[in-house]
C-alpha cells in the first residue's frame, strides 16, 4: 500500500492502471487529489485467503497521512473544515472500463452531512452527496439492485414535476436519503454510519468485484488473464456538485471514434463523475466551455497536451471542477475504434512523438476488420426515424432486443440483434458483445455504452433523447411509433441515424492511412499471407487487401449452388457406372468454370484447392424432410431418403469424408483434379499465368497419401504436374509427418479440425460449456478462437520440424480460422512459410505478422 509520492517507479501490474496513471500525473506536477493505492498483490491474497494480515492497520496509518496532506479528518468535520471524504475505485492493470466497482463520498454519516452542510454553506450539496453514497454503497457493498434506488429517485422527480435531479430541493434530497436508509434497514442490510466500517466494506467489495460476472465476461471477450487482480485507489474527494461553477467531465486528447487531433470530450455542470460515464444524464460537449468558462477550457487543453506528451499515446482522462478549480482523477490510454487507432498511430509518428515501428506495434491487429465496416447507403435509405450521437462507427441492422437474455436467445438462432436500452450499464456486457449494434436513449460520447462499443468494434448510437425505452416490457417509442422486440432496425454509428427496417448498406471506403501504416509494416514481415476464398469475388477482395495467393479454396461450397445440387444428388444416387459418369461430367463443367474464375482473379499467384471434404449426406435434405416428401408420394425424395439413411452417421466429423471418400469414390477425385488442370490449361492458352496447387483433406496415414498421389499422377502425365500437398488436421498425421512429408510438396495445417481432434470437442457443441470453462480457469481461452500453443501448437512444431527434416523442400502453411487471429499468427510467424485467412482478416494477418517480426528483432537486439 502506497501514497502517490511513495509509489514512483512501481509498475502498472502492481499499482493497476488507475493508480499508475495518478502516480505519473502527480510526478508531472498536474493537479491530482492526494490518494493511496492498495496493490493488486493485496487483492490476489484477499481473494485466495479471504483476508490480508495487517491490511486494516496499514489503511489507518496511510489514511492518517492523507488527512495530514489535505488538513481534514476522515468522516469528521470541525467548524468550517468539512470532513475528509474519499472515493474508493477499482483499477486493474489492463483497462476494463466500468466492469468493476466505484463508491464516492465515502465516510459520510448523518452527523457528517450536517458538518458538510455547515462547512460549505450548501445543505443541498451535502444531502446530494449522502444520497449518492447510500445508493452506491447499497448496490456495491450491500447487494441491492441499482434500479431500486433509481426508481425511488424517479418517483420523487415525477411527484415534484421536475426532469433533472439538480432541480430537487435540499428537503427533497434529505427525504430521499432517509427513504434509502429505511429501505436498507428493512431488507436486513443497514447502512453503517461508522466511516471506518464503510471503508472496510468498500475495499473488500472492490476486491470482490474482480470476480463479478460482467468483469469475467469482459476478460473472456478481450483475453485478459484471470489472475491479475485489481488495485484499489482510495482518493480524497473533490466535488463537482457544489453548484454551477463546479462539474465533472471526461476528455480525450484525440477523437476516439475518428482519431482527429484535438481536445474532445464532455462536461456536466453541477454533477459527480459517475453521472457522465454511466450515461444517466446527457452532458454537453467540452467545446461549450469556450463560451462560458474560456480560462477553464484553455487549462484543460493545456493538461491534455501535457498528458499526451508524457504518456506518448492518446489519453482518456476524467476530471472534476470544484468551484472553478480543475482536478485530474484518472488517465489511461483511450479505447478507440480501428479507424482512430490507425489515424492516431500514423499521425503521432509523423509528428515525431513515436517512431514508425512504434506506430506499427500500437494498432491492435485483430481490430482491423472494423475498418471495413459498411455505412448506410444514403441513396437507397428512407428517412431516419431517430437521431442520436454517433458513438462508434459502422452500420448494422438487426432485431431489436431489450435485454441480455433476449440477445442470447436471438444469437442462439443465428439472428442479428440491435441492443436497445435507456442507457447501458456494465451488466449489459453480454448483450453488447452479442449484438450487431447498440442504441441508447441517454448518455454521451464518453458514456459506458460509447466506450465499450468502440472497444468491441460495434456500431453505436447513444443519447437519442426522442427514444423512450421500457426494457421490462420489451418495447420502445419514438414520437408515437412503437418498436417491439424482434422488429428490424438499422443504425449508423458514423452519423447517429436510426432507421426502421433493414436498410441497404454500402461498402467501406479505402483507407489511405491504413495503406501507409501497412507500408511501414511490410519490411518487418517474413510470413506469407494468403486468403481462404471460394469465389472469384472473394479472391478479388482478398487480393485487394494484399493477399499473396489463396491458401484454401473449398470446392464443396461450389456444389451447393442451385444448378449444381441436382447433379450432386444424381451422383449420390447413381446405381451404374454410366449414371455416375454422366453426373461427374456435368459437375466437371461447373467446376472447371469455377476454377477458371478463381485462378483468373489470382493470376500469377498460388491457388491451393482442397478436394471434397464433407460427407455426401450434407448435400441432401434432412432425413425428416425427405421422409415427409416420400410419404407424400415423391419418388425421387423416396430414393434420396433411402440413400440418406444408408449414408447417415453417428459422428459425421469422424466419418466417411475427406480422403476416405475420395479414395473409395475415385471418380470424384479424378473429376475435380481434371477440372482444375483443364482450367489452368485453358487460361494459359488465353495468356494468363495460373498457378494451381491441390491438396487432400483428413489424411491420417502415409498409405492414403500414396494412393491419392498415384491417382493424381495419372492426370499429371496428361497435363503436367502441379504442387501436391496434404492437409494436416488429424493428430496422427502430425505425428507421422516424417513419413508423409517425402510424398508431398507442402503441408497445410487445418487447425479447425486439428483443434477439435486434439481436444476431443466439437466446435458446433462446445459453445454450451466453453465460456464457463474459460470463466472458471479450466482453459485459459477458447481454443476454437485462438490457437492453443501448448498442445495444438506443439503438434504443429513437431510436424514442421520432422517434416522438413524428411523433406527439406517442404512448404508449410496454416489455413484454419486461426490464420487470421493476431495472437495465433504471432505464434506461427517464425514457424511456417505462410498463413491463410478469410478475406476480411487478411489485413489482420499482415499486420500481426509484421508486429511479430518487429518484436522478434527487438528481442534479438537488431
């Protein structure tokens, strides 16, 4: 435990982000109220053992020092000197805005209210501070729902005929405080009047808030380790609710949505800090201060400039103005959209504040797909029904939902949602994460909804004050128009406009600054980046994003198109060689044209085609559907039903698919490979430079590869050879890499299936338990989203090392979904020749590979 002056040089991991920022600001001579920081180590010990020996004695000693610094006594006023009150705030090493708990005005009692009113000459302020403490303490420490206190406050405002709590009289706030006290007493959780008991309860509650459900959900979403713990900051209170010359605000040194340089933020007069970040009242832009408090605005501008220069990053800072005097309560690197991240990094490098290499490392690679978010097509859009503040860019449409539970219900059906709330609270994190867009009636551009939406990359419109939301009824109104759960809404987080129905969206524009950042990154990237693409359109898009070829072209996707499916089914039903040959010949024509389109789009670059992978029954309707049609007299359906029953498997993922199907139905193998080779031949004759490669899926034994290669060489003798490889997606193939490698030109690691088989889980079903597994620390993260380095990664390393030892010319790549996930790319950057990602994640793979190269060179000292 440390006073700010004692904590210089200590790490963010120990002090937490909030404590570390306060220490740095105090050291830089900025106006920071005195504080003490209880370390993350104390939190970890408390959560593990239930107590920290000597903690409370040390708290009393440090608070005595704090009393000396401010000249006030904790909880006790003397004459014209008000009592020392404190805020108790959480502060994890990694920013988790709003996910843990805060209590303001702590140390106040009924006796202290009188002392505070006498010392300030402002009884309204004293009762306002007390009712705020009661509601915060009641929620955070005593476990009452925030809506209970909010309901009492709303009822009082309605009775008095006022809109804002600032219009309530001192007598109103006194009556409300006693109503809160009676309620807490009646529910068996009386509020402690002893300031020291309040402080102990608050510190322990903040420690415990590390384990609350919303914090766990947030950590799971962002991959934050569960064992960090939170620090606790106990800080002398300064008051923004003393009158019109006081207030509270949040500032950013650059716009967190666009990255534009300049002071940006919001201010709320006669308020305390939680009013702004909670979105309870809609604040005014900071720029309004120029009109009625120009000197204060200039001081905030000066502070913003100093903060950015000191921390060398865009800062998000909270401040309070007490009777015209500015105090800083927090600073941290601001959450930002992908667009803002790129602009800030590039412009800071061009300003000389950071190097180009630092700029490359500053941008979160996994966030880059957010740059490609669409906007509403203005030419096709109707008139918007509602306008609010543009809090997080991009456009989205979905079904209106009003709760976490509704969002989960729609997500389980694969339906997109727009979360509609009066304002969001940290409890809404699940719904915010699952939804395609967020809409709130209250709150500003620095409210909880805005900050979290930008961090998630989810479009958001906040502070739409014409919207009236009644979440418990599952509906909302806009000027008499009712919006019920399930109705389609479209919102544009770049303009703040909201539309009824699903409105056409337009593709995102080119990002000039992104291209500049990637040009700085490319010299540091050695890992190749290809794309997973099955159509010419996907291939063209991937090439525009910088893909150096196609690492996975899934041929089965071509079979599902309407004009092909009947011929696939004829192939399945074929009873004679002639019937099979006819079906294969028709499919050959389709496949050849498909391959020509993709090879043409990737002219001069490698295109790796994976032969048929899924089992045949996937091309048939469900057994239930076929049975119903057969019973209705449909003869073709009857034949398909009989065949589908014969093909049905208990576990299709491990059944008759991939190489097994291709070897036992060699006509399919020959048709697909001949179509690929013929497509390349015709393109060469047209003057193109096609570079096809072929690979077989689900290999488990070298003999399978030998048989497949023999089939391929029959056609290679006619058309000439192309690179021949195999997927490595079974653990056995990885373990036998030294025997398989001499037979092929390349390995492509299919980490989707390799992960499922290594863990013994199904991606389709694991969602039912994996989140809880991660939450309870059984798995450090979801291995279907991020590559498991310890187990699956070990299989990769083994296969690469033994494969290259047996065949030094062997090329190795990765083509699972992990190929576009930044941490997974960093792991394989020095292991593989290339990774392959979906088109919109090619940018992520390129930047992540460059960042891995930069970090490796720094580590090596080069």
